[in-house]
C-alpha cells in the first residue's frame, strides 16, 4: 500500500523537483485542524495514484526553507509540481474530487 512520502528541506529537490512524475505536495502542520481533515484524502490519493503521480507531505513547522521558498502562508496548501515547476495549487480543505481533478490534469 502506497503512503504519502514525507519530504523535507533536505530531500525536497530529489523527491519533488527531480521527479519524473507529477508530485502533489501537502504542506501541513500537526496543530492545523483543516490539515487533519485533508490528511486521509491525501493518504487515499497516494494509493490511487501509485505509479502515476507521487503524493508527498511536508510539515511546515519542521521545514521552513521550502515553505518560505514557495510562499506558503496558509495551510493546508497543496502544490502540484511537474518537471520541477509548480503547475497548480489548492489552498484550504477541499473535497477529494477537487484534488483528483487538479492532479488528473497533470498526468
């Protein structure tokens, strides 16, 4: 069973920017209620898109460099990367169908 990959300031470039498949990055924090609501959806997407897209989670409290670089001011924030570039973003807790549509557009 695929699970979201934990990314950090130290492995972000390797796991996200150099990925040969689209990557969904869930920017989150332990204390964030809406992040906890989106968490199970992100887990489901990791299973559903195994082999087609990479699903990752980045804790903003533990990884300030990447959070600052991508101007993350509200969480949860989901950024979709393709070929090392941000191609889409979703801010806030949204339905699974919305995230799937955004991700499908990049596959």
